[in-house]
C-alpha cells in the first residue's frame, strides 16, 4: 500500500542520514536533501530536541468533512484550494477547519501520480455526496510555522528524526494537515501536521 511504501522509504532514509540528533549540534556528516516539490529548496533536518519542541501528542475525535480528491503535483494545490473554497463558501463559518490529506511521498511518487484530498468540516445535516469521515485517535502534531516550501522539511523531521527516537510508532491510518493561518501574499503558513501514532 502507499502507506507501507511511505513508512519503508522514511525508515530507510533514517539509516542513510547520519546525525547526532540527540545532541545540541548536528554531526559533521549531516546531509541535507532535495525538496521534491520545490526543487530549489534544501531539506534541513533538526535535532531530536528541536523537533520535540514543535510536537505535541493529542487525541482527535472522528470528523466528517466535505472533500474533493486531486491527482497531480502537490506544488499546484494552491490553485485547487482557491476553486474549492469558492465552490463551498456557503458551508464555511469562522469555526470551519480547513484540512488536507496527502497520500503519497513526492520523493518516491511521480508528480502526476500524487493523490490529495482537500477538505473542510461538514456542517451537521450536510447532504452533499462528497463527504467522508476522517478517523480520530492519537496523533503526533507538528506545529509548523513558515513558508510553504519548508513543509516538506517538517514532514522529514517528523518521520525521520522525531518518530524513530520517540516512544511511539505510526498507526495504520492516514494523517492530515489542519491549516490554521495562511498569508496568501507571502505564502507563510501555520499548519498542524498530524500523523496517527500508537
């Protein structure tokens, strides 16, 4: 499955990147990685302590969402988001959460094959056909704040640095992102990246 492939890839990655991740400084052998979505941006790995300061473990309830699925480069999602939010604006209130579920790792999946669901909370009694339930449970939440091109780095730090040295293991379901704040001019974002753990 895509989830299994992602887990195997990220575990292999941790074996290839030699880091003194628990110490205050990176090892001299530190390697940065190419960002597969924004190719002019390098992916920098943090220490385990630096990662831990950005991560909390939280419980989430099941949530019902309105969603549309897209296939293609994650770098093009801003165009789809604009159309999606305009299409469903009558369902959006100040309390509505904006969520995204990415199913593929762009480092190992061709850009035109990457799947993504863009979602908003569905109001009670919503009769649209394109609704689904995102399963709740325990999640590791990486509180990201930065430019959009650094989101891939956050994922790598979560999976490659923090998770292998934490007491948690990834659970058998998909994660999601909750968009807290977005500056469309600078593309600076505050996002909670949520991965299921046990």
